[in-house]
């Protein structure tokens, strides 16, 4: 892989990420509002871990198999919608946190990691995306696996930086919102999570409409 091809790949990623927040970014913002950007890093880690597994599946050439399994794609997608909708609704109807429930309002690292992992895994089309993206920037005359590693790691770094940036921006809004009362924190956070669920559902409905 030449530097020219690598820079072209970076430009392609820049164009891909130059969009409004997606479902993972909404979840990061939601967790950063409630728990701070440092704790939301566990959610980022879960998201990137799921991306790593999706890249691995794509690298082994299973993208075509998954693309043919419409039933499996639909099932995974709607399970993800239901999970995010449950999180969002539970936050909307949750009252302000009390001193006695601090632990409940601060989930542990595995719980935050699991949220990020499940949310990203709920988008199985990512496997097809990686399977279509990476071959465009691979030189068949050079060893393939090192090139795949470079492309994959670059994607994870760019995605991770953007997720942390969205989380930091949300955390900056947390202090003034807390002065309005904890119930507003929950409502805004729940709204962001529901937006992620709606976005995930709308993507699936759009795909079904094109069939």
C-alpha cells in the first residue's frame, strides 16, 4: 500500500464520518451526560471491540454469507432496536437520582462496555460495509493481511477519536443541565438513546422498502 492510497483511504473515512451523529454516537453522548466522559470510555471500548470483530468477519470473506441471510440480519437489527428503546424509555421515566441510589445511577465498567458492544453489534451491515470498503484500498501484489491490519487500525483510531469527541462535547453540557435538576438529565439522555433506536429502526425499514 502506497502513501497515496493510504491518504485516499483517510479522505474516504473523512467523507464517511462527516455526517450527523449515528446510533453509537448518540449512546456515547447519553452516557457522557449521565456518567462523565471518562466512564463513557468503556462504552467506546465496547463499540470498537464490536467493530474489530466485524472487521475480522469481513476479512475472512464472510460478508457475502451474512448479506444473504436476510432473516438473521433482521433479527439482530430489531433486537438492537428493542435494547436501545428499553434504555431510552427507562431513562425518560426515571426520577431524579437520590443519594441512596448513587450506585444504581453509576453502572460498572462491564455494563457500560456491554452497552457499546451490543449497540455496535446490532448493526450487522457493518460487516458488509467493511467487506466492501477495504478491498478498494488493497494492493493485490503486496501481502494482504498487513494491509488489512493497517486499514482496520486506522478506522478504529479515527472512529475512537470521534466518539470521544462527541462524549466530551456532551459532558461539557452536563454541568448546566445538572443545575436544572437530575430529572432533566435523564430525559435528555433518554431522548438521545431513543434517537439512536429510531435511527437504527429507520435504516432497517429503508432497506426493507428497497427490496
